[in-house]
C-alpha cells in the first residue's frame, strides 16, 4: 500500500476516533441537600462551568436535578441557592458506562441578607462532618481507585496522608501519629462496625485485604485526632464511611477480573415509579493466582469472598429507610511437608489452619421533624469469628502432629443508635445521641507454654455484657470566618462499671480569604480487646477468677493546632493547599504488667491481646509536626490532568511500662515522608493514567533477641530491659499504577496494573529466633506484587 494511502487511512481513523469521542455523553443526576440536616433544597441551580452553550438545571421540590447529554470526561459543577454558600465541584469524572449520581451538601450562609454575595468555595478536602475542624478530611472513591497501591482500600489509601504510615506490608494496618494500629474506629452510616477486613485477628483494626467495595462507598471522612463528640471508643483515628445509593432509574453493572479474582456489582431501581434503589457487590478471590505468577505471598492456600449491599427505601411521609450490610469469609491453610529435609527454618514444620469471618447488617431510618430537626435511628447486628489452629510435626514420632495453639473466638454485637440534629438557625446547630450496644462472646484460647512444656488454656469464657454511649455537641458559627464546636461524650462498660466523661472542642478562624487557623482538644477512651478481659492466671492454679476483668479504658488527651492556606489566589485556578498541624497526645491508663516490673505495655501490640495480668498504670506520649502540600487533580486546557500530594511528618512516640522507664514504642519511626503524584492524558475516547507513590519512613523500633534463652526454650525470647532500643533501617517503597480507560457508547472499560514495591526492595520488618538453625534471622516485608485488573462498566 502506498505511503500516502496509509497516512490518509491513519488520519481518517484518528478523525473518526475524535468525532466518536466527542459524541459520547452521559447523564448527571443528583440531590442537593442542607449540610447539617441532609434535607432537600428545592430551587437550587446546578451549572456545568465552561460549557458552550451553558448547560444547567434547577432542583425540584425534592431537591433533585438532572443534566442530560453531558460530554464524557472531567466536568466542573457550580451549585447555588439563595441563603447558602455557592459550592464548586471541580473535575468530577463523567464516564459513558454509568450515570453520575451525586448527593451535594450545601452550607447555609450565616448572613441571610439578599445583597450579600457569597463567593464560590473550593475546599475539596473539607470533611463532610461540619463539626470536625481539625485533623479531618474527606476522601473520595476515586482516590481509593486512582492512588498507586491503594487498590480500592481506604486504609492503604490513607498512608499517603501526613501522620499515617503502614503498620505491616502484608496487610492494611495503619499507624496514626505513633498510636497502635488497633486504636482505629470503623463506622458505617453513623454506627460502629466490626473490623471490615479479611484475614483479621480479634481486637485488630486491619487485616490482609479490605472487605469494603469501592462500588458501594460514597465520599467519606477520615479523622486522625481530637475527634468531635459523636465518635467514641477510639484513640488514634476514625473512618466514617458513607454509602452510595444505587441508580433508581436504570440498571447498571460493573464486572472486574484480575489476579485478585472476580468482582461483580449491580444496581438499579426497585420498581417502576418508585425512587427506591438497590446496590449489591460480590467478590471472590484466591491469592493462589499470584503464586502461579511466581510471586512469594507466603505458603499455603488463601481464599476470600465477600458480599456488600445498600438498599434505599424512601417513603412519602414516614421518612427514609435503608438496608445495608457486608460480609466476608477468608481462610488460609498451610500443610507442612512430612519430610524434614524440605524444612528450611523451624517454622516450616508447622501446620496452620486459619479462618476469619465477619459481617454486619443494619437498617437506618431518617425522619425530618419540621424544618429544623432530623432524627436518624440505626439498628445493626454484627458478628466476628476467628479460628486459628497450629500443629507441630515431630520427625522423631513419624511426623505426628501435636497441637501448639488453638484460638476460637466468636463475638456478636447488637447496636441501637439514635441521633437528633437540631438547627435553630444558620449560627446554631445541636446534635445529640444515644448508642446502646449488647456484646456477646464465646472466647477460647490455648497456646504452648515453653517453661512447662505443655499447652495451657489462656482464655475460656462464654458471656455477655453491654456498653452505653451518649453525646451532645454544639456547632456555633459566630460569623462566616469564625466557628466554634463544643461537646461531651460519655462511655460506660457494664462488665465492670468503668465509665468516662470526655470533653471535646475546637475553634476555626479564617482570618483571611485564603488562610485559616484551628485548634482542637479532645479526651478519648477505648475498650480493651475482649479476650484480654478474661485471661486466666498463667500458673493454671485452678482459680476461676479472671485477672483482667476490672481493667479500665486506655485513655488519651489530644491537642491539635493547625494552619491551612490556599496558595493560589484565583478561585478558578488549581486548588493548591498547604496545611501544617502540630499535636500532642498524652496517653494514660495504659494496661501494663501487674505482677512484675518490666517494659511490657499493651499499646505495642497489633491487636491489644496478652495473657498477662494487667493494671492501668502505664503512660505514653505522642507529639509531632505534620506538613501537607496538595494540588488536587485539575484538567488543563491541553486535556492533561496533574495532581500531587506531598506529606511529611516528624514525630516521637514513647511510653512507660510498669518499671517506670520511658522508652520508644514499637511504632516510633520518628519521621515519615510520602509523595503521591499522577497525571492523565486524554486522546479521543481514551484516558491514560500514570500514578506514582514514593514512601520513605523511619524504621520501627525492635528489641534484641536473647539468644541463650531462645535456645533453651526453643522459641523467640527478647531482652526485656532493652525493649525497643534498636531502630530498624529506614523503609523505602515505590509504587506505580498504570491505567488505560476507554469510553464507548454505554460502556467504560479500564485496564490497570498496580506495581506494589515496584523495585522489589527488601525492607526489614523484624528479627526472630529460628529453632532449626539456632540463630537469629530476619523477617522481611513484602516484595513486589503486581495487581492486574480489567473492569467493564455498562
């Protein structure tokens, strides 16, 4: 074929692709609501900026709007209504495969004078909860999908934020401002939920892989200190998750396949001429697929599956109901080879059978009371099961397996929560609530005692108890520039009568159009791991009394001072923000050893469990300085989009055990830096993405191994008086995400590759004693893991 003909055909192909891309459109629908009461705002104007001709719509009596024939790609919406601040949603993604359904909250203006014009606000990281003014930000589902190595997981995504580092490469545990990973609270639809992660342990707040589906989540809040009064039973942070409503006008589907398995979602209307909708997601995976690629993800077979749903049921006069929930099943099984010549370390002679199942199902009822109040009630039932049985193969006894550990934990919660929000006027908003929780547990734990050379029962209980939480908080807006929040939270554990009354408060002053300073304080408390309350005496004396039943809460004073500045002066320019926060946390009532003076403290454990007798006499302190420089994604005139997030933390985390000596906590890395940067290139109906994340942390603290004692007992023994005196080498990890999105009529297809630890760096995690060789060996963090997936939305 002559060269000029090939060029002509190429031009024709590119032109047809361009025309085809330009013809692709989609519908944007949604509801505009009051931020405090979540009640609909009729008469609001929704306009697509920079559209020619101008495209816009107004909300109806139920606050709903619809924009049709919107070109696919990134669009910017401006929403306005009399008496409310104008809001701008920049660079929202419109895809051909699915309608974009939004719920837009507007903040009521303090001044209601008609002659006052309120300028548009672009505060993309501002939390949804108006009573959270420090150490809080919102995050979007797009961020969990777009950020390198986030893989649709809010916890992994959060490690890009200042003050947050990963606690364990093999899982999604996070350390917030030097606090233990189990100090995190998970909430969904306003109520506490069990740990929503596969391969988790009792009392932990993380696991191997998130159960939460990105298909169900809406924009949500993440808090890292001095929380408002409505958040209880947490010390380090809060994920306050909101669920997305399904499309109530048409059926839509999402199918994703990849090395992690199969993911299917469906949504649509429940019935004709009814505004209700359903949204459901199912996922099945076997990590054995990664093993077939030659990747070392550990021995044995690991399988997980989960189901999540949200059903929206509005009524005309009785308010709105929703049914929501999630459930996850995960298991891992390792069978040791019955041939000692194949054992490389002493741990290769163990069989292990692990199961972790969790789930929650709830119903919400939201009822407006007049024009100034909203009553929300939530009923939730949840359960968690964790079983782990470990056996040792003995070559001297023809590889007979003998039990070494057997954990069998079953916990259930039944929660009733009711919250009343009352807005007197734009200046004064009150929120109060009661949360009652019934806890049922059947706990058993047996493990090997090296001194006595036998398996001892550590925990054996079947019982129930309850907790009561109450809170009240007040949001007072003295002016558009000055906001005050104050509140009280009460927590009681009826098991032993322990209670805590916790004051909370914050103030924010926007002393110039682009600058603000905030201060927050909070006293916070958290229950112990349920199994820790019922530990049996380690000497097995026959006593039926449990040693830790009367343990109190671990508690902490939080102080936060923050400065926030928008660096670009133009309201229509790229949102570039600088945030600086400094904090001090004083921890007290930390459980430490009761019968001896040593360095042990419960805050150095992932899950807060120990078989020791404990007393609440330990202390701790976390303090530091955090810096965030962030440019949110903005579509340039060239069609390219650039964003970055640079975060840096300098911090110190220390504690006192029963010996009264100040030491580093396990989590004291002293510094953490993270750079997240990405860009999108648009070519016709194709969108190419490149996202990079660089993580550089100070190593966690380690304790030297007592080699002589380890050899005598045949397991790892640490030198107690040298606890956490050795800092591990600095941790460095680059992550890369490549993506290609193709919009077609009525469908959107995305091919992505996440390279976690792209250079396969061996970061040191810990040291341990190997009984087979009689030497101290090194545990390394996870190497490179490629996560390839292909998603179709239609």
